[in-house]
């Protein structure tokens, strides 16, 4: 079996590698530290900067997701108001309250009682504006005001939607900016991690292979092989022992991710060796980290996480 180290290729694994290396180096008395001074300086500079940048990006994403949900709800509400307005107007025409020709005030086909399709945000903005200006022009020409909903009620719903849509767009730009800030750190983070790992492996290069890898892993070094391993994961409620679906499982060393289904089960595959660290998360439950030892020659592992509710 061929074994080699694998450098991080995701933000999560980069941050984990830097954090683990800094924690290990900080735990060693200064007199016994073996990383070179320039490498320690770069590690101490890069690790907190990447961590903060990722935290800011996470906050920006959470704000954007919340805003997107609000936009979606507001879109449905404003579309409903517009649809009800036109339906009510058409029924008023059928009762003789309004004239069919008055549909033209709203840029509608005067000969059709069809309600316009509204599939996009632009559609809602367009027809909302047509109702605002068209109803004002119709009433000014002597028409009877609409009710249930009124043009003013439609305008309020559409204005709220437009405001939320603008806010969401600003938050999206903010998230994009925070993502770019993280991406800008990739090159230096990758160089620092390689530097640290090179110096750590050199320091332990006279150790027996398994001992060398074990000591290097304490610094965040990740080793993989040419043999694929299977992890049969099960996530259950610690009290009821019932499976928990939609729990997220992350293999921290490599970033491999899975989501449980069919009674809390998921299968992850990886070429990692020696040991694997899994993180289990689910809304409403406490997160769990589990380290799974991987004896040589074993390729399939059963991993059971028992999660406690918050």
C-alpha cells in the first residue's frame, strides 16, 4: 500500500490544518520549537486572518440566506395581491361595474380576462407598477376605485417586495466580497501549510513510519493511500436510539461530506489512513466529533454517532 500526504484543497481543511499546526506549535516551549522563525511568523499571521475571513463570510452568507427567504415570501405575497387585483377587476367587469376597455389602463388585453403570468421578480415589479399608475389614471378618468385589494394595498405589498429584493441584492454583493477575501488568502495559506508540513516531516524523518505519521498528524498533516476505505455511518438520537435523517457528516481531514437518510445512515468513502475524524451535525442536536482508528488491513468501518438534543 502506497501512502502519501495530501495537502488541503478546501477552506475548511486549510483552516483546520493551520489551526492544528498553530495549536501544536504554541503548546511547545519556545526553547523546544523546531519550526523556523520565518515559518512560525507566517503561521501566526495567516491562521487568524483566514479564520476571521471565513467567519465573516459565514455571517454574510447567513444574512443572505435569511434575506433570500424573506424575498421569496414577499414575492409570493405581492404576486398574490396582483393576481387578486386583476381577478377582482375582471369580476367587476362581469358585473358591469367596470368596462372591459379599462383593462388597457393596466397594459392588459382589453378583450381577455386572463391574469398575467408572473414567474420572475421583474414580472411582479412590472405589473405592480402598472396597477399603481393604471388605477390612478382610470380613477382620474371617472372610474370606480377597486377594493379587496385596493391599488394602495397592492402597492404596499410590491414596495415591500422591492425593498427586500434590493436589500437581498446588497447582502449578496457583501457575501461575494467576503468570499473573494477568503479566496485571496488561498495562495499564502497553501504555502504556509506546505512549509509547516515539510519542516515537521523533516524533524520526524528518523522515526518509524507509523510513529512518524502519528506525530505529524498532531500538526495537521493528512495522509492518504491508494486503498479506498468505506465508512458505514449511522446517526441516532441518544435517548430514543432512532435514526436521524438529514444529519451532515464531515470527514474533517479531507472535507468529504455526506448526509444521512433511510433511518440515519450514510456511507462515506476515503483513502485516508491511520485514523479519521468525523463531525456530525444536525439542527437541534449537539455536534459530535469522533476519531475512528484505522488498523492496517481493514477497509470497512462501522461508525455510530449518538446525538443529544440541545
